[in-house]
């Protein structure tokens, strides 16, 4: 195999291993437990939390 093929194989191995690491990380953090919740949470009728520094800016200026 020539040098270019080793570069492609190395890059492919890196991408695959990175994907596996992120998959395991997401699984352990519970990112895949309730994938349906986000669409229902989006429809809740709640006031959004204010920006932390917005009140300060309104007071000063």
C-alpha cells in the first residue's frame, strides 16, 4: 500500500473511534433515554427564562 492509503485508513479509524466514543458518552449521560420529550417540551406554554444580564442593562440604561 502506498502512503496515501495509510493516511486514508488512519483518518477512517480516527473518525470511527471518535464516533464510538461520542456514542458511548451520550449513552452513559442518558441522551437517548427519552428522545420524544423534546418535541413535547417545545409545545409547553411557559414564559422563557429572562437573560441573566438583561435586567442589569435595563436598570443602568
